[in-house]
C-alpha cells in the first residue's frame, strides 16, 4: 500500500518577494526560502510550499483558511496593514464579514487576496473550539 512520508500542499504566485513579505510581515507566519520557493510554517505544524510561476493564474477558490479567535479584531488588524477584504452582495457586511453564525449556516468568515490574487480567508468558528 502507498505510504507517504510527509504531506504538504502548494500553490503558485507571480512574485516570491511579494509573497514572502505578505505572508511573513502581514500574516505573521514563519517563512523560509530555498532555491525552489518559499515554505510557510503553519501554527501547530505542517508546511505549505509556494513557488513562482511566470504564467500564474490566481486561484478562483479559497486556498488557505486562517482560524482566529475574534474575526472583528482580525479584520481590523489586517485592514490596518492594507489588506482589502472582498465584499459579496447579500452575503458580507460593511467590514467584509459573512456572519454565518448569526444565520446558522457556518462560521463567520471574511475573504481577501494575497499579492498574487489568490483567495484566502479568516474565520471564527466557536463550535470548532467545543469539538
């Protein structure tokens, strides 16, 4: 039977320098680099590999979800660093947060993009803490 030694995910960007600054200085992850690309070191373990691709096309779906204790504080902090949150008609409030908890359809979540246009999210899901 197939047995993986380790597992990691990866995605492309159009500029490694911009990605490194964003993920380390704005998002606050530990980022290391080798000649192939960047390694995002995730809280709790695990890594994600980021590589530069000349004909990069941003992902049209959420590639990373960051769970936070307080989504309103996280949106405010990231906005203060220049992060622009996506707004979806009839779904998000003026801050860019979809209030899923109040509507009983999922977590409170807000979407934004990295410098390469890939979609990311922050979410608050108190139910996950109870599990």
